């Protein structure tokens, strides 16, 4: 095989000029490779450039062992073939480049995903350690205080009141630990869904009963607007009840100075769905935080008030029910979380 540099002989000149060359007598030309053509017995050759988007890709050569002259029609046909071959080669190169770029992008994406998973795991470990360590530390301190009182046998009325206060705090802190662990388990465990058809008002009422005492203690009002004759929803009763409990609890916590919790249920404009809106008159959510509100471990609450898993749990449950959730909020005006659930068939 003879290797040539670009520009060598008719072949090389065809690449550079991108013009068709016809040779019908190798004995009367100065091509540096003419001897090899004569040895092969070639009598005439046409060199057709392979071009795509004005870029030379190669040359197609058609040679004859007989003394024939390539006509204009021959050349026209070979040029058309050359153009198609050039386009095919260009497309093949483009496909190869796209495939390579896709594989590189996919590899980079996998690296990012692994990195984000490790970062999330580290964040989870740090957050949970911090959230659980604080209440446990408080419980330990109160236990030590009570042990000292026992050793000193100092049980005056004042000390008994202190012990009662210590025990109440310990109860609150251990309960908070339990809630953190429960939310973490709900977030991580992809439990099965036992779907049946239920009246959505029944689920809402059960959840409202559970938070009714808290509403009363905080001096907050409750308004319920349920459209009559709503179609039943197909869902897991306990999981959807948990969704509303989480949304109600968040609404209550956002209204530190009292306010109104409103629950509205109606047929959705989206066919085959019921929509339930949970609104409050609380502090609201800033625009920059709205886009992250359903992300795991993201929270706008004060330190020691939560680990940011409640809304992630809500989002996960609704998604697994083939539903959706959206949020609208304005600072110092309140928030509205709207849940869309498919109706039963």
C-alpha cells in the first residue's frame, strides 16, 4: 500500500482543489506515482472529490483497464455518487462524535450522581446526628440532676417541682427523637401501597381530629370546605392521612401568632382527579426557598425544629399514588399546598 501526503499527485490535488480530475493517458503526465498505475495496466481514471459542507473528506477513484474516455454523463453520475458518499461519511462521523459525547456526558453524569449521593449521605449523617444528639444530651443532663437529688435525699416541695419539670422536658425530647426517627424511616422505606377506594372527606376528618387539640391550644381557627358528592379516591388510607397530617402540622407551625387553617376539597379541572388545598395564614415561604421545598433535608424551620423530611415524605407518597402536589406562597401572607389524587374506578 502506497502512503501519500495531502497534495501528492492527482489524488492529493483533488483533495486540495475539491475539483474533479480526469486522466486518460498515464504515459503523458507527471504524476509521481504514474509507474504504479502503468504496472497495474490502468488506461484512464477519474478522481471525484468527496465533499460535505464544503469540507473535503476524501476522493473516489474510478479507473479502467480499457482505453475509454469518461463522458460528461459518467462524470455527472460519479459526482452525484461522490456527494452522497461524502454526506454519508459526514453523517457517520457526526454520529460517532455524538455517540462519544453522549457516553462522556453519561459518564460525567454518573460521577455527579455518585458524588451527590455521597454528599447527601454525609449531610444526612450530620443532620440526624445533630438533631438526635441535642435532645439526648438534654435528657442525660436531667438524669444526672435527678441522680444528684436522689443521692442528697433532697426532696423538698421545690425540688419535687424541679423533678416534675425535668421529667416533662425529658418526655418532650424523647418524643422528638421518636418523631425524627419515624420521619427518617418513612422517607427511606418504600413501603407497599394498599390501595382501596375511600371518601376523601373521611380521611381529612380523621387527620383534623388528630390535630384539633393543637389548633385549640394555639388559638387557631379551622375552616373546612368539602364539595358535596365528591368521587372517591383510590389510595392507601393511612399514607394519605399521613400526607394531610404533615401538611396540617406545617400549616399550624407557620402560624405562631394564631391564624386560620383552611381545607378545601373539590373535583379537579384535571379529569379523573380530586384536588385538596391546605392553606394557612402563616409566615409564608420565600421565592428562593419554594423551588427546594420538597427536597430531602431542606427546612426553613428553626434549628432543632425538624430535619426537613416531612414534605419529602409527602411528595414521595403522593407520587407513588400517581398524584401530584403544588405549592403557592407569599411571605407574611401564608401558603397553599394543593394535592391532586386520582379517583377510584
